[in-house]
DNA sequence: CCGAATCCTAATCGATACTG
DNA sequence: CAGTATCGATTAGGATTCGG
C-alpha cells in the first residue's frame, strides 16, 4: 500500500520534475496553443535541446500535444491535451502549497536566507 | 504571475524530488515516529548516506523533526512536523493522479511497455 | 523554423570503509 | 546505533554545431 502509493507518486513526479517542465506547463496552461519559437521567447534561458527534450517527454506522457504543419518554413504547435488538463488540480495544489511554504521558510530563516542547504 | 506560480511550484518540488523523499515521507506519515534503523529496514535499498542526506533536507524544510536521545548506544527518532502534516493533501493529490496516470499509460502503450522513454 | 547530433560539465547517486 | 568520509559511476543539464 505504501509501496503502491510511492509508485504512483513517483510516476506523477516523473512528469513534473525537470528544470523546465513546470514552466512549460504553466505557459501552455495559460496561453493555450503555442509555437516552438513562442515557447522559446517565453523562456529565454532554455536551449532548443532542452525545450525539445522536455516537450517530447510531456508528449510521451500524453500531457502535451504536438501538431506539425507540413509547410515551409516548418511550423509546430504545442498544446495541453485533454488528458493533460486533468492534472490542473495537482499543479494548483503544488503551486499553492509551494507558495505558503516559501513564506514559511522566510519565517523560520528570515528574509535574508540563501534558500540553499549549506 | 506565471513566473510566481513557477517559483512556488519549484519550491514545492524541491521537497518531493529526490529518489527517496516520497518513500521516506510515506513511511513517516504511515508509521508516525521511526528510528533511523527502522527507516533503513523499511527501505532496504537505501544507503545510510542517502538516508541521512534526504532526512537532513526534509529537516531543513521543517517537514521532518529529528529527536536525538543522549544515550549509548545512540538513538535518533524522526517524525513529521506539525507543519509537515499540512502537505498531506499535496501528497494525496500526487499519489491519486499518479495512480490514474499509470493506468492511462497502460491504456496507451499497453501493459507490456517498458515505462521508459526510448 | 524546428529540430538532431555531439561534446562537455556539474550534480546526483551509490559502494565501501571508518568513527564516536 | 547513527552517522561521516571518500571515491567512482551515473545522469541531468547546457553550449555549440549541423541539417531538412
């Protein structure tokens, strides 16, 4: 049971984990459909390699849909799948709790803390 | 706003992420107070180094409490803090969605899939 | 414009041995 | 019993270059 819970949780975390996954998801959740280049502009720090890799994983998990237009120059659009929309509550829960957690850490360690563990 | 959500989410993920964090949390949530050796027995694969490291991080985040008994041989007990209990809903949400997600992947790729992306 | 391929660094994870 | 220290293996992340 505990073991089962853990498999489930890790399966869920697989999707959220990665330096860019949450950002990408927030972008797509907020803006609906976005082109590859739009995503890149929205996240100036990300490299094409990373963006592609993370999108592929999200696509594999059926969270993100990839629509290819057969034209020149190439055009590819990404959007959250219907199934992906179901994880909105999880994202909200994480963002909510994370928000209160940031405040909690500030109370404990003060505003001047580095945020890093030694 | 999106940016703020993202900081919050990543702050939350910081806590859950790590190969052993979820397991440790499930153990402590289910069993209440546990000694170091009990945790080890519950997770035969984990090394002492990893167990210590993950517990320290959880302690830093005020999710886990560490109680040291000054006796010989040493005795240290770990438990979820009051604040830590507040993240129970998040854990539940993750486990729930992860569970349904596993089933969803099975539907898409079939039971025989490896679970790995290429 | 949207990637794939290559190479490299940094962080994470793990096996083993040692200590108060 | 409950750790720390050290080292090697593995993986995630990034810079750059090339191609359809």
